[in-house]
C-alpha cells in the first residue's frame, strides 16, 4: 500500500479507495454471512460426509447466484445513468474478485480447524502477486492495472485453496436438495443483515466522503482506515482461530470451558492492544509521512482517532461473534447490530459533512460505542449467556489457575 500511495498519488489513490468501497457491497452479498454461519454448521456436520458435502455445495450454488445478481445490478446502474462508463470499466476490473468469492472456502478451513493452512495460502499468494505491483504500477494512469492486480490476487488465493481442499478430500461435489439450499440461505441471511448494518457505518464512510468531499479526502481516510484494518486483521487472527474451537466446545456441551477460554483470551488480547495503541499514538505522526509520503501527513491524526475504535472492535467481537453466535443467539446478535447501525447513520452523515475525514473516524467510534451498548443489553437480558457475567465477576481463581498451568 505505501508503494501505491506514492505511485498513484493522493487523487488516484483516493479514486482507487472509492472503487474498493463500492465493490464491498457485492462482496457482502456474495459472502452472505457464510464465513460465520457455515463454520458452525461444518463443525457440527464434519463427521457426516454426505450431509457435509450437500451443505457446502448448497453454499457454492447460492454464491454463484449472488454473483449473477451483483453483475446485473451494476449493468442496470449503468443503463439508468447512475454510474458512467469509466466507473463501469473500473468496476469490471474487480470481476476476478467476485469469482474468487464464489470459490472462497474460508468457512471450510475454519470448520475443520485448518486456519493455519488458510493463512499460509493467503500469505504465499500475496507474495506471488507483489512483484506485479512493482513492475506494472508506476504512475497515476496505472489505476486500472492496480485494480486488476488487487482482484487477481483474491482469485489466485481461492484457486489454491480449492486445490488444497480437493487434495484433502474433505467433501465431494453433490447436487444439494432444495431444503438444504433454503436452510443455508436462512442461516446466512441472519449474519448478512448484520454485515449490511455494519457496512452502513464502516464501508459507507468512504462513499459518503466521496459524495460530500474530494477523492483526496477519501485517500486520507483510507490510509488511516487501512492501517486500522491491518491491525484488526492481525488481532482478528486470534478470534478466527478461537471461533471454531468455541463452536466445537459448545456443540459438545462444554459451555463453561468455552466461556473460560473466551475470557482468558480476551483479557490477554485486550492488554496487548492497549499497549500497542499507546505506542502507535506517539509513533504515527512520524511513521505515516515516512511510509506513505508527505501528502498523507494528515492521515496520522485520523489514525490516532481510529485507534480507540480498535479497542472497541475487539470488545464487540468477543461480546458478539465469539459468544452470542456459538451459544445460539444469532438473531439477538443480528438485532443488536441492526439497531445500532440505524442510529449510527444519523451521526455519521453530519460528522462526515462537517469534519471531513476526521468526522469519518469519529463516526466509526460513535458506531462502535452503539454496538457495544446493544450487545451488552443482550447479555444482560439473557442470563444463560454466561460470558458477560463471567467477565464482570472476572473469576480470578479460575483465570489464575489457567495462567499458572501454562
């Protein structure tokens, strides 16, 4: 990314960020929450290869259908004059990424506890694509090539992942029954609503910035937000590895053990992030101009604001995805996020309008606080969700015993 900011410049990089913000919407539609719900289902069906294969194939069929819907919507938008031909061509460069989403099998790797293998595949394919960035992207006019390389990397990752799974023979291709496809749709829809709600106050901020302000504002915000995303991706590797373990423990009736594991991991992770945030707050004003160029110096202030959102995001992940979903509270989780997103948009739009990219960062914090409030409400309402009570009690003897055992 630092190479892109320097070669494309602030304006072209802002347009690049704006296009990626748009393509996130079909990405959400094609994923349709399967990376979360399918992990739980696969963990439950992994010992029945026939039912497992039928379920996985039903997910593939739904993803292909959503690709067709996404492409059709872009074409309709062009016919109606909502987007011009230049934007349509640029969006077409992301078609390989849409194909990769249909082939993507992250949920299969998570369900079979193969997270390390998936991470290795992702790292290797990104390293393979890296030389193409340096060879073919040298000026702002190379924006289309940058989009193609970006989407092509996703396609390569999915193809290698599919090949790996075919060698492992964890499932086989089968024509699923209609009721299986329907059940997969219903399960994914609950999380899809959450993702759509989340996108209202996260992914829509670059779009809103592009509407009210310039592409330069989008570029400034995206540099800060991308750095935040890098940190969250590093941090989320722990919850991603934890999620299948928690799901398996809950599926086998070991809810107390799952709760203990969640609390123990959360406390350690939270302390590490607090230390990282404090260090980054002082380093970012010097690091961002050095890495991305002097044009992006104002992104350091935006990033410092977003550091607070990282702490909130980790907390919300444990209160929501890691605890409510494995314990069977998918709908309550969905309702909490949808409520917060509806309220958040009323704060984000004026914040972005009056405070530019800084307002976007403030909008993210505002949204995370709302999500946290509604998730805490769910935990307090349903007493059989043990995670909040355990965190509030902070069972020190149990945590200390586990700490000493290590």
